[in-house]
C-alpha cells in the first residue's frame, strides 16, 4: 500500500482525485492498479514498457532510478515529477 | 598565399627568429608557430584581453597586432614572467588571493597588472579597475583579481 | 575598500573541529595556471594536426536544398570536407540521457550539423579540415549551399500563436503523453498544482498580477569551444575536449557517430569557463568525422562569433505571475505561467524554473504552468542555476512591490514566509534542511543592510534566491604513495578550484596536509563514470567520493598497522596523520612511516569509489544592493553589493566567495546590459564582446560576501553546492533598488539605460 500523487495534468482523468492509496509491490504495479481505476492513465505514465521519458519517480522525496521496477515500501509517498538536469 | 615574412625580435629576453604569413596575428605566431600557448584567444578582435602581452613596454592585445609588425621589437609574454627566484610577485598574489577560477583570463590579467604597476607602482583600486577594463573575466567578478594586483604592489616595491 | 568576506560565527567551531576544511590553501593546479602552462582546449597540438572550420547558416530559418563541396575539396591544403550526410542516419535512433530517459537522436545530431533545415542563424551546415585555419576558412567560402529561406519566429509568445511559422512541421505539443491535434512550436506543457488557488486568493487582502520578461543571454565563458580528435585506422577515437563532462562527451559522440563507447576515449583539457554551456557537444563529432576522413588529427576551435551564434544561450522567457498576500504580508496564493524559449530544438529548462520559483517560500496554494517553446535561436543550454533566475525574478520583484504597498520591510516578508525543513514545495516534494531563514537573518543583520543609504536617485534593493543543486554520479581513485602522499584521480573537470576542494576532504579524513594529496583530472579510461561538473555538485558529490576513499585508506592503514603490531585493529586509531595504539602500550607511527614500509613490501593501499548521493540539500541566498540611477542617461551604477549565502560547509572559503562574487556579477550583467539583438530577419546583430556587453572591472565595486553555514545533514561534512544560486537574486535585487531609487518598477530584462529612460519618461 502506497500513497500515489497524481500529476496535475492527469487530474482530468481522475475526476480531480489528487492522491490516493493504491495496492502494489512495485511502482509498475501501482500504475496497473491506477489503470483499473482510471482507464487510460497508464499510457500517460508509461511508454514502450518504460517510464515515460522526461518523468522521474520520487518515493519519499528520493529519486528512484529503478523507476517502474522500484519496490515501494508500505505507506510511502510516490510522486511523478518532470525529470530535470542541472547546469 | 603571400610569401612568408622573416621576423627577428626579442621574446622574453631572448632573441627569436621566425617566418610568418603576413596575415598571421602576433597571437597566432606566439601560439601556433612558437608554441607559446600561455597567451589565450577569447575573441580575436581586441575585446577581451586574454591575449595581453607587453610590446616594447606597452600593453597590447596580441590578436590585433600582426606577427610581422614585431620585427625589431621586444615582446614579453606570460611564459617569460617567472624569474630565477621563482614566481613573479603577481603570479604569487594571484594564487594567494584565489584570483583565478577557470584561469583562462589569468595570463592576460597578470600581464595587464605588470604593465600597470610598472607605470604606476601605487595604483589604487580605482586605477586598477580602470586599467583592467579591457580584460574580461567571467568567473571571479574581478574582486579577487583587483585585490591580487593591489597585494603585489608592496612586494614589487621591495624587489626593486 | 569595503570590509568584506565575513564568515558567520559557526566557523569558529569548525576551525576547532577540522584541520583542513575551512582553510585556504593554494590550489594544486595554480602554478600551471599563472605561468601559462596549463593546457586548455585550443592549446592542444598534435603532430600532423589539421584545423577544422565550420560553415554556418546565414539565415535564421531555411530549408537546405543542396550543398556542393566540390570546389572546397579542390582547394590546396584542404584534406576533408563534411556535411550532416557523413553522420550515420539518426532517423529512428534514440539517445539515452540517463534521468531524462530515451529521447530521439535526430534533434541532437541536427543541432551539431543541420541535415535538412537550418533553424537558427549560425547553425552548422558543413565543415572543412585543412593544413591551416586560414585555408580552412577560405574553403568555407567555396562551399555552395542552396537555401529556401523561411520566415523566422524569434519571440516566445509569438511562437505560441496559432498562426506562427512552425520551426518544425512535425512537432506536436506533448502534455504528459497526450499530443496536440495540430503541429505547434510548443513542445510541451507541464503543470504543478498544490492546494486550492481560489481559496488562497479569497484569503488575500491584496492581489497583484504582472508580466516579466528575460532577454536571451549567453554564459559568456572566455574560452571558446575547442575539440581535437584523432581517429585511428583500428577504429579507436581519442578526443581532447574542453568540457564540463568528459563522460557526457563520450556518450554524446558515441550516440551521434554510432561507435562503441569502448573505442572512444575523451581526455578533458583544462576548461576556460562553462557555466552550463560546455555540456552539449558541438565541434566534437565534427572533429571526429573530419579526422576519420582526413586520416589525421583535427582540431576544431570556435571563434567568438560562432560561440554567440551557435552555442549556449539560456532561454529568453515570459512569466506571468499573480500573487495574493494578507495585510501582514503572508503569501496566500500564487499562480504562474512560464513560457521559456528552447531555441531551435525542444528542451528548455523551464521545468527547473518551475521547481525553484516558489521554493524560498512556504505557500499553501500554487499552480504552475510551464511551456517549452521552440524559436529560431540557438538550442538553449544550461546557464548557472538554469531556469531559476527567469522565474524567481518575477516572485522577488512582486514581493518587493507588496512590501512597498504594505509598508513592510523586505527582510521581514521573507522571514515571515520563508521555507523550512519539511515544508512541501510546489511540486510536492518536502524541503530537506535548508538555510533559508538563517541566511535571511544574516542579511537583515549585516552591516550593509543596517547602514542607511542616502542621496538622490539612490535606492537599496533586496532579493532572495533558491537553487535545487544536484547530486549525480561521481568517481575517484585514490592511491597511497610510498612517501605517504595520496594521488587522487577524479572524473570531474575543474573549472574553479575543485581539485583542491575535493582533495581537502580526503586530507581531512587522514589528517594530512592538503599538499600531500595530489589530485588530477583524468580521462574516461582512467576513472569511474562521473557526470558533468554542473548543478553545483562537484565539491558535494565528488568530494564525498574522496571522503569515502579517505575512509577506505584509513581503515586499510589501521589494519596494516594492527598486523604489524600484532594487535587487534580495534586497538589502533588514526588521527592527524599518525597511527597509534589505543590499548595503552603507546606505540605510534606516522602515515609516512607506514607507507614506506608497505611500499617496500609491495602492499598496495588505495581505493576506487563511486557515489550517487541524493541529499544535496538546496542552496539559498539573499542579496542587498545599493544603486544610483542617472535620470538623464538611465545608467545604473552599482554602489555597494552584499551577497549572503548558505554554503552548508565552506570547504575552501576563498573559492566559495569566488563563486558568490562571480555569480553576482553574471547576474548584474543579466540585469543591466546583456541581451541578444536579432534583426527582423532573425539574424544575430551583436555576436562580439564589444556589442554583447558583459560587466568589466570598471562597472563594479568589490562584492561583499557573507557565508552562512547550515550544515547539510546529507553530506559527511555538511557541504551544499554553492556555485549556482548567487546568479539568482541580482536581477530582482537591482530592479527593486531602481524602484526605490526613482520610483519605476522594471519587469523586463535587461534594464538597460534606454529601458530606464523610457520608463522614467513614461512616469513623468
Ligand atoms: S583574444 Fe585578443 S583581445 Fe580577445
Ligand atoms: S577565471 Fe575564468 S575567466 Fe577569469
């Protein structure tokens, strides 16, 4: 069980639900669960089986490069944030 | 291609001879022909001072002097600054003041500082800022460079 | 001279705690750099080396119909000519940009050399290698290119218009995976939402809505780009490059040329400034292809015009901001739209602008809409705190306007709203421990702020800034020598003294003088993977790798000493370069003695370390500036400037001050003078240092610095990145100072003399 924050651009898909508790072992599993609730959301987050380019996954404030494969500790907060590189 | 010109000059206290194309700048001659790459090219049109050298006692931008023009002249570059007793006081004060970050502007500033202090051994902060306005540094904000030049003044005095 | 360079009181404790950290040793590469011996990009000379030059588009936007290189190839002294056709087809290939994911390769290849279309003035279209630079230049004039000139679009808002000319016919707006129906110059739109805007604005007593613009500015490093390539017949390619990241160059060239990374070695030269602009590749793949074709080493060095026309600049931008505050100055809501120019290909740093914009403050209700927009300008690159100055400028100016209206002190409004550890940022991530409050307090209490400013047309401005900093991957290899010194090989190129700030952290662990650590920046075959010198991350992350290397050497030495003394290793300790027993038999020897013994026995002591730390903290700064405005000419003179910043822990305070001073001065240039001028055909009119006016020593006073140290709990010594945040506050601080001096608020950068005069005459 983890708390997933829905990216703002996808609030229209979730009827303005901004965060919710979702069951799943990995980030990928969480997205599968979201897809059951909000059909179409997976394609917005996942591209060719990978996390969409330009997105990063933050779990409890830390970037997880394992992305979809990352195993989410119970109760953690998962965010999808635009990935950025420094100068 | 025009015929090459034969030039003899004094470079860092030693006689030199070279052939150069009439279109080659002094900076090109120093860097490409004489392999003295301490003078840098930042702009190649006299705007940045990275190529500053001292020509017959005057501070010049080597990129806007022709190589052929220095026939019979005396040229000092950064490579000639270190004496038998080690670093020149300006080189030392630049190090002590952390007056360089990337260091690409440093040879130019040190040559500019040397030319200034030879003319005006007690240059004030304002004098230094005015004199060095032809030398660009993008890293330091000039603060530590100005301090380094001021710090060299008493040491140069002692040396004399 | 003004008193400057103060350390906050925390330093005294540090001095007791640390032997090396906090001192100001002379940098290891210093002598090379003051004697002219250091080898920078253009200084590389190889036997038989040719000189490469690049032909550039004279148009801002044009289809390339044909290129004929026959006459150039026939010129005496020309050894190779190339066009984009010499690159492997990039059509369907992708590049893996690590955290940025997989991106199509074509824009990256096309930016290096245009294949079908030139999308900015100065875009590379062909290149020549010849026996001298002059011959190469002559040959460029013999290349015939047939263009079909297209109308350019030069401004971010115009480019967003429905009926704007399209920079790319096949570009569609991406909204997190959803594509627009029609092609557009808007490459992407993203959004962050926190709280509820309507509630937030309802709670406000005062609401302001304003627009802010930044002109395109360049990083302005003094050393032009330079790359030398030597392609051997066995397929091995060696490159000497002035770059912020040798491994990044390796990856980029490997992807563009489709050659294995194992056959590619990048040797970083000294680098004459980068500021973000020496991360992308330009002449590197070109030099490589020319070298392969000519079968000789080729050096490609840009001139200053090429640097301005075709590299770097940061995004010109449009920011619309609406904020609400209570009568007491508490910010209740902020809504913003950021549109950043990406240049000729998608990928501006608007996302960082969004992340940093409200980070100094704890605001419950925010919405941020971010647009990445292509225009006919060079592909933008990172520039010191990329994206942050453009957006934070807006917030800092507006806060000052609120202060003036409400009669609040600019420091107090920043303290009232200042972000603290645990506050949720606008993109949903909580702040770690940051020094926002401590920095603002130090600025409020500093002598400069406490001294009244007097005189006509003078004003004092205050602004703050935040930068996120970066961690990323860094590697070092450390080895103990027989004389007790340590050689330290590192992958981070040294742009501002980081050899020393990294070495100091290793020296501290072992308790040896920093002069006994010998750091060198090495090539991509000789050290583990290391990401760019950027994101203010080198002293933090590479320093951490050196710290780990020091710890590893320390425990190896303790083990060896225990072995020698036949005691348990728990009974041995190492401090101040001396190894001693702790079991009371008071045996001891210096590291030097043990090192000599081990080297004689052939026992190697050393370590290879790679770290990817994330706890980089954030950097926070508050600046105070006094200006005087000449009402007749509009010239703004900086009378006094103080920069206050949280460094976490200042490893080498002189170089921390130097970063602060350099960042401030770049910010002053951005604020007052620097901008790209394009004519109506989209041609760059000021591609020289004479016309692109960067600050000189004459334009400036001394820049006073106050280092605050709120240690970053995420780093063994508490380090935070320091290099970037000082460029964030100056623009707004100066705008606010001008407002206080002459009563006009300027929201468009630069605030050049003519802008100031215009605003003054509009007012009267
Ligand atoms: S290179 Fe000579 S002045 Fe810039
Ligand atoms: S130290 Fe980099 S330009 Fe001056």
